[in-house]
C-alpha cells in the first residue's frame, strides 16, 4: 500500500475517534498573545504531573513554545465554545483570537470560562513527521466549571458529552 493511500485511510479511521477540543495559549517572547485550537492532548503521567500536545509544525511561531521552561496553558473547551474553537483554529480570518471568551493573563494566559486549564512549562520536545510532540510539566490546574460538559470533535463535527443512563 502506498504511503499516501495509507495516510488517507489513517485520517478516515481517526475521524471516528472522538476527542476533546482544547485551546493552547501562551504569551510569546514579544509579549503578544498566542492561541490555537488543538485536539491531540492527553495526560502522560501524574508523577510528575504532565500532558502531551501535538502541534503541526506549519503553525506560525509555534517554535517559541519549545524552549525548556516556556509557559503555555491547555484550556479544555466547554460545550458552548465552538466559536472559540473556530476562531483559534483560524477559521475566522482577520479576527483577534482572544476576542471571544474570558481571558486572564498572569504567569499564564488562561481561558477562564473553559472547563479547566492546565498551566504548564515545556519539559520535553520531540519532532515526528509533520508535528512537534510537546510534553508540558503541569504547574497548576484550574477547574473553572462544576458541570463536566466538554466540547467534543469527531468526523469533522462538534458534539457534546451525554452520559449513558
């Protein structure tokens, strides 16, 4: 099987895997805010507390997140934040990516109306194919909502979590 065909089949198969939608945010070296939608986020370990984020290397300025100790936050979007996801994914051109949602800047740039935010420092980085695998050491966790109602993404569409009865 050719690599291109296998790549297309992989994409079709992965469309069936629902994932939570998150926004990675940071303040870059020139003090400008950075926010991008990411769907490949997972926990790595609870000792040390850490998570993994995959970032496409075509994303402008992503390399500023890579030096060890760089600060970034992973904000888990709420089911009513499809507009924030679309904006931070670049689907709404010429609009400030922080124009939607409630953002707070302290040591980390955090979306305070998301489900939760993980404040991290870059611990390890690995290049693989088209992406950078970024492992963040969690420094602080902020739970913003009592109800667990994450925004999900599967088959090119947004959805919500509905527990089985």
